């Protein structure tokens, strides 16, 4: 059972990597500003989280 969970997690991480690799344009600016594609809600939530910690 534990091996199955580890393998499922690995597959999930690889899927997230493949999707993000496909959407990433490849510049440093895109990495730091999220390609300027996040909406205001996600921006405010990330700022809120950064200020709480």
C-alpha cells in the first residue's frame, strides 16, 4: 500500500511538471511574474499569505 502511494505521488508530480513545462515560456520574468496571467483573486491570496508568514 505504501509503495502504491509513493508511486501515485510520483506520477502526480510528473504530471504537474509536464503541464507547467508546457505553459512556461522560458524567461526569468515569466517565472517571477507568473507570465502575468494570474487573476486578481490569486494575486491577493498570495500577497495575503506572504504577509501572514
